[in-house]
């Protein structure tokens, strides 16, 4: 049904407009108690075998919504209603910003991919923090893990980036189940330069200190999200730094600026921005395998990029991911996507030699080298 609707309606609509329309419907359904209960029963059945623990947090399963879909924390209950085991909101910046000029989101249907150059359009960390606080105080409809992804405000010079991230951390850490430092989007000038270890070390150290100072009674798990376009030696360097600083996790990976092997025509592939979806699968998996070979189980790894099916998610778990995330696959698969992923994962686990999902993590990965 969704596939037909996508072909007849969404495919002919501006992608950003279609996103806002569909997200509006989801949020509306989540506000109606009887309706959201029915939808959750249909789309979010729980599989006991998939219960997952990551950085001290217990979740119904390993499959979550990647950052970028809900930038302003307006639809957390709606996405939980659809079956996502955790919802990562953002990217949020210290200052509100409109993002890049439209048109800035493109569907590559032939590749089951997206190109975006949104530019961290969001309402700013003060507004988002207030919204998260109000949600928690108002007894949310669904209990779900909420990650908060933070990035650099575009107008802030690179030399002042640390202070900018610290501002967002001070506002948001107390409302986050986990916090993600995004230094890997290609759509904010200079942002990816912060992945260099000499710049990443002081940034992550400052964010860690700010989170601890702001939330003294609880350690807020801290993760960093990296790009698939990093050279292998830079992936190793980030992994080593994460161990050195005692980070809780690494998310692999963000979107790519590569355009290799795409079936879509040049009118789409020539668009600037980050490519996500199926074409990212191989490189994201490669980066994940490299990270696991470096850090083993000392750090929680989150696999994202090109995950469309339960087979894709299972492959990431066997490669070392404790959690997996998706976004672009949702656009093409529709509201039953999480249900299919969960049912498939439960079936694969039952057919495997592993007693629990935790036993399967990294089972196909080589022994750590460092």
C-alpha cells in the first residue's frame, strides 16, 4: 500500500514538503490516545529476544531512528509509536538557523538514496531543551531512549567551535539519554575539519566536562559521529582517541560526498550535499568493521548508513554494532519498516547459534588489533 502511495503521490512531491506532510500525520496520530495505541500494537510489537543494553541504557531492541528526521524534538512519541527503539533528535546547534537555501533535499529513487544539503536547519538548543523538558514533565506517551545530536552553528568561526558545542551541551545534556557530537556533516563549512584528532581531542574533552558539570548526578553517555569519507588511518586515529578519552560510543557513519556507481542521472548526482541510503552500505560497513577491529567491546559502536533490511541490520550487529540506525530506508519502505526489521532480526537470531543478541555482536569480526 505504501509503495503505491509513494509512487503516485510522494514521488511527485518536493521531498522536503513530503517529509513535513508525512511527519505531521505521524505526530497527529501520536496525539490521539486510542489511535496511537492501535498503531503501536500494529507497527511496534516487542520481541523479548531483541532487548538491548547500550552504554548503561536498556532498550526494547537495537534499531533506532538516525538524526536528521526529527531535528527539533517535535515527534519523538510518533517515531516511538512506529517502532523505533531509540530516537536521535537533531542535529541541534547553539543558535537557531534556517539552514541552506531551498531546494536542498533530493530523492535518488533509482539508487534508493537521498542527497541533502539541509545545513542544520533547527530552532536552536534553547528551544529544543525547553521542548524536551516539557515532554518529560508531561508524562510522554511512550518510554523511549532519546539521543541528542549537536553540531556547530554555521556563523560561528571554527576557532570558536568548542564554545559553541559547550553552549549546546550545557542546555541539552540534562535532557539527553545520550549525547552525540556531530563533526561529520558535509553541509556546514569547515565542520569536517574538526574530525582531525588535534581538533577533536579538545572539543570532546570540553563537551565531556560540560556534560559532567551540568548533570552532576548522572554520567551522560557521549558519542561522536564520523564520516565515511575519512581515510582508514584517520578512522584508526579517531578510534584510538575515543578509547583514550573514555568515550561511550562512535556512530559510523554520516553521509558521504562520494558519488561512485550511482544509477541516477547527472541532474541528481551533480547536486552537492551528503548522500545517504543504499549506496552508502558498503563503506559504512567497512568503517564499522575497522572500528571494531580497533576497539573491540571497549566502546559501543552504532552502525548507520545504507541499512534497509533485517539482513543489513544483522550484518552490522555481527560486524560489531550494538545499535543500528536508519533514516533513508524509512522514506522508501514506509511505516511498516521497523516492524519488518524487528521481525527479521528476531528470526535471524533464533536461527543463529547465539543465545542472545549481545552474543552476536562482533561475532563475524576479526579479533581487535589494538
